[in-house]
C-alpha cells in the first residue's frame, strides 16, 4: 500500500474522507486533488462531499463519474445549471463550449451570470464557478461557436455531449457530429413555460424531434422568452440523463422525448 | 371523417387543447394548421398516431394529430 493510501485510510471516518484531509493529502504527497479523489474512491471510501450521493451513486459509480468527460455545448440558461449540477455530481472533466459573453438580459435565468461579471466570457465564468465548488473537477473552456467544422475536434475525448444550444441549426449539426463519432448526446430545449428533453445514443437518430416545419433556426422562445425556472427544470432532467448514461443505467429517454409544460404541469412522452 | 387534433404548449393559447372534428376526405395536416391559424414557422414536431409526419400528410378517419411548437432556446 502506498503512503497516500495509508494516509487516506488512517484519516477516513465512517468511510468518509473530509475535504481538509483530501487537501492535506494533495499537498503532502504533491498530487492533484482529483488524483487523491480517485485514490479515495478506489479504496471504497468516499470523499465527504459526496456522502449524500451515496445509495444514488455508489463509490464505484462515483469513480466512473470522476473519470468521465462531459461536453456542455452552450453555457447560457441550460448550460449554467448543467455545469453546476455536473460539477457537484462529481464529473471529473467538463468541456464548456460557448462563444458569448454575459449580457444584462441573461441575468433573469443564467445561473453563471452576475451583475459583477457582465461582459465576461461565459466559459471563463464557468471555470471560475467550478473551481469554487469542486476542486476535483477540471473545466476545459472553449470560447468558440460549435459547428460541423470544429465539432469533432471539440468533442475529442468526450464521453457524453449535452445540447444546451439556443438554435435548431447548430443542434442538428451537433446531433450529426455525435452520430458520426458514436457519442451519446442529451438534448434539451426551452421556450417560455415549455421544454423538451431527449437522449440520442450511438446508432440512434433524434433528428425528427429537432426538426421543424419552417425554415428558421429559432423557435417560439423568440416570442415567449425564457423565465428562470424552465432552464433549471430542463437542465436538471438532462443532468439526470447524463448521470444514467455515464453509469450505464437503464431507464434513459432512449427512443423517447419528454415534453414538459410547466404552465399546466403536464409531461408528455413522445416516441421517436 | 373524424380527426382528433391535440395541441401542445403555446399552441393552446386561445385554442382548445383537444378537439375532435369532421373533415372532408383528402384533408392534410397543412389544412388543419391553416384552419387553426397556427404559423407554420412556429411548428416543431407533428405526429399522426404517434408517428412523425410532414405538412403534406393526408389524414384518414380516426387519425389523432398532435402538433408541438418548435422550442429552440437554451
């Protein structure tokens, strides 16, 4: 057993290793916080921050999450909540892709936007936030617009892609790139009181639920706007899907799309 | 022939969510969209009997048509 392993076992209480002990171990043994986390989980111990994950996510599952890379494409309404939830869940690497900076009209719903960071790159704000809440998580920022031309490169090494985009055309490009490289994709979209979620696993095609009768890239959100709660609900449904895909759980939305109506509190399942 | 039209999300504003009505033979999805005064540019998913269809789909007796708006926001 290595000295690090012995240290962790000696400092575990009821199977839990505190944040302070994890930080001490990283300093003392000159390894990254994430590597200490992996060592903790490999011994069936649990970083104390994840103790309320237990039963929902096992230690082995937590180790799988730590070794996973999730790309969040779009860091606005959906993306902000997704990054927050995936970082707290313990996904080891989050690739954040967005070309924009925060503007005042983002403040009504975009979790990462603050009065003090208007004008800041959304991906830079994401990196800052993740560093503050979970030092085991590495956020890789790409201040770039996703597209067919750079898609494969941006998604290199990624385990699951999450669609948090704000227009249909780029969504279709993302779904196509994911199909080409056999990458699972969790789709989400919102407008006003309404949202939808679907999961495209390798070999599947959810294009029918992304398509539209008209030609425009935008939907009814241009008329309805987006309030604070709709991105929170839809992003949370997406985060649950990502968790299940990463942990190979049954019961994903594979082959189905969930349509959410928060005005009338109705959830409709659409078979693809 | 009888067709049931189910509208979802914002398409319910000012319209009945579920209506069964009599339509002449040859009626298409586009005809019903026009009758309901739904802007085509706002339409996302269209299903007949739970299967995805296009605007030119000709309906038959007993069909259930569901129309959802295009949600594009993130």
